[in-house]
């Protein structure tokens, strides 16, 4: 088979290039490297790959928890801070600070704080008589630490978008409801939530995407460990591409991420549109 | 010129660094620099436990540690353990087979030792990256640090740190195995400026005076014989080049 000329790929979008490379597998020699067509073999290999399957599981588990947690907390914060008095504005600014810190630096600082022996978090826990926790060094706790760090960093950002949505809701609606004898829960359920639906859909889709592509805290702190407990698909794809030089397998994983992400976003659109 | 060419530049070896102050407090004699009297891993563990217990005044540690590797969880550093027990490199002769090579008896024993350092004996801190371990030693919190010679300049600059060096340990009854690696000045034959690059590489790598200063300031072993002169003159190296040169001749 003739080697496919590299020029052919220049100018095609990255995702298409990924697709092309996925259906061509490598037969690398150090001189005159060439690639051959293998059909769907890259995908078939993945299905039987225990490391990939574990990585898929970790990614899904992470997203199953991190997205509802972040969205619920961001909405709650936005509701608490939805007022324009001076003290609330000062408080809002304080909560926004994590947005200004790079995630890489935040991860390093959290890494110090979560140190199992001399970390700040363990010192604070010991004030309440709680024994030292292993945190990032434990295969059962590490993923939760990643959730903590990513949420600490991302929460304020989603909160701001919710706040913008809340401030759009006309005050008269609440006044009218209160005159009719509605309590605050009924106001939230009957006015706030329905009018926030468009904002909610945006936050849901954008947050899910961001968390499916979450990479920095894992790369900085755990490298997918301990015992692959934080080895999300993005990290596995990175390792295959840049540690093991297996670009085709890495791009196959990226394509899988893309397909999963598109299906989840499709479902989210359908659910929130259908109930309108 | 058709081939990729390299000039030898730096080389390295792994040695045992120890904190003289913590050793003194624990009443442990300083290990000799002599390669024929190197410590065994069994002795290292025993010393580390003693040093750690005395430094922390018998309490569970959050501050002082008996032992740490430089490059924790990297094969480069850890491979010497199974190799010392006769377990081989962990890879089969075809370069692709791991089963039977990375899980043979010696490898299991070596990994058990590595596990015990952190969990059973608890003399090594968990959750550190290879970037953090040298600073832990240079801040005086570690009794024994087994690591690369590139750390020497950092330890020399650390204020109040009294430290010494000894040869890399081995398992009792096992073989002496020390990790090593080297650095080179590479010249790409496809470059437009091969001639200039060769001249520059010669200026660096074949310049005795420059290499002598480089070794004195950086501490990293250099692939040049002037290193031996510096080691013989400088009391820090105990006047004995053997601890470095046993590996030096292999890599440069």
C-alpha cells in the first residue's frame, strides 16, 4: 500500500485529522515512517483495553458527581448573593477570587494543603479530633480531592452566570407572588427556576464540557494515580500521545470523548427543551 | 555529515546523602565514603528509623523523616532495587515482554521493600513529587537522601545544612547497582549551521577550564578528566574519586 502523503492533512480541522488518523494505523519505522489503513482496529483494540475501560469508568464517575455538585452549589451561592447591598458585593468579590488564579497554581497550592503528613487541611481536621487523611495518596479519596479542587476553582465562574440570569428576572413577579401568599420555596420553584432555564441549560452544557476535558489538577497532582483512580480519558489520551508516542491510540480516545460528550449534551438539550 | 552526532557533556551517579546534624543527634556514625564499605539497604532502614525517632522525639512524624529517594516513583531511581537482588531490568530480551520479568521474585521483593518504606516502617513521606524531595533534604528534614549528584549545588547553597556523601546502598548479599545517566550536546545533521554548532560544542565540551568551573559551581559530574583533579583537591569529596568514578567511566 502506498503511504498517504502528509500534505493531505494540512488544513483539515483538528477533529477531522483525528478521525483520519484513527482509521489509519501506524507501522512506524524510524526512517521513512508510513501509515497503513486498518479500518476500525484502533477502536476494537480500545474495547479490549483494561486501562482504557478503567479510564472511561473514572471519567464517567467523576462527571456523574462533579457536574451536579458544581451546578447545585453555584446556583445556591448565586441565590445567596443575589442582592446589591454593599456588604454582599464585597462578599461576592471575595468568592470570585479563585477565578483569577490559574488552575495549575491552584492545584499546586491545594497539593500542599492536602499533604497527608503536614498539610493544612489535616491540621484543621485534627482540631476536631479527626485523624489524618491520606487525600491524594489514597485511591479512594484522590478523585474526591480532584472534585474539590476543580469545584473550588470553577464555582464562582458558574455562579456569576447564574447571578446574571437571576438579575434578569423582574422583581414584580416576586411581588405579585408574595401578595398571592406564595412562600419562598414556591417562588423559587414557580418563578426563579423556570425563568432561569436558558441560563441553566448553558451552564449545564458548558460545565459538563469543561469537566469532561478536566486535565490540569490531574496532570499536576496525581498523574492519573494512585492505582489509576484519577486516570480520566483526557489524561490517558495525553499519556498515549506524549509519553508513549502512540498518537493514533490517543486520537482514538479523543474521538471517543467527543462522541460521549456530544451524546450527553444532546440528552441535556432534549430534556431541558422538552419540559419547556 | 550524515549522522546525528553527540559530544559528551555531563554524566551522573546516585549517591547516599546524609544529614550530619541528624546523625549526630541520633548517635549514628557517619557512613564511610569508601566504595568497599558501602551501606546495605537493611542498614539504611535501621539508621533511618533511629534518626527519625530521635529527631521527632519519639512522636509520630509530621516533620522529620528518616529516608527519601530523590526521584520517587520513577523507574530510573527504583530499578536499582530489583537489579541489586538479581531481578534484571524488568523487560524481556525482545523489549516487549514484561510478564515473568517485572513480576519475578526479586522484583516482588524489591517493590515490597519500596512499599515498606512508606507504609510499614513509615520512614519516607508520601505524596511528594521528585521536585519536592531535594528541598525537603536541603531544609534539614531528612536523615538519608538517595539521589542524583545534580543536587549537590542546591545542598551546597543550603544555609545551615551539614551534609555528607556515601556510596549508593545495595541489598545484603546482592549485587552493587547504581543508576546513572548522561547528557550530551547534540548536533542535528540537517541544520544549516552544522559547522558553527560543532565549533560551539567543542568550545564547551573540550574546554578543560570551563568544564572545571562548571563542575565546581553546578556540582553535576562532567564528562571530562579535569573532574578527577577537582575531586582530589576538594575536601568535600573526601579526596577520593572512587564514589563517582566507578560509574563515571561507564557513562562518559
